[in-house]
C-alpha cells in the first residue's frame, strides 16, 4: 500500500515539507545571512551617488569616470563601490574643470 493515493496528495505533502524546511533554515541562520561582518568596512566604500555627492559631480560623471578608468570601481556583493581612501589620495585629478585664477575688473 502506497503512502500517497494521488499526485495531488504528494504535491501537498512536498509543499508542506519544503515550507517547514525553509522556516527552520531561516530561524537558525536567517539573521546571519544579512550580516556585514564578513564584508569590508562599508564606511570606506561609497556608492555611485555617495561619490557624486562627495565630489560635487553628477552620477553620470561618476559612471563615465569609472568607464574610462579615472575612478576604480570595486564589486562588493554585486554592488559597485568606490574606495574613499583612493578617491582622497587622488582628489586633485578629479577636478571636473580647471578654472584659471583670474580677476575681472570693470
């Protein structure tokens, strides 16, 4: 004699068991899945918008500078980030425009 009489009963049993296994997994490991302890210091790594704000430029300029190699893009957990210490070390090369120091008189 079989434990299941039809495929519908087996599907219901399987669905119940999978749900229970997922609940148990997240009860044990759920909070540690989203822990950032294994990742580098996030205050050191900036997002595109944070870099744009930090340098006073547009996000599209950050993207362009990353594409041409002016900014070094790092992939952290699937997200593009930029090393703030590297930006600070090279801040003089990030000027968008070099404006001359001139005074105008009328």
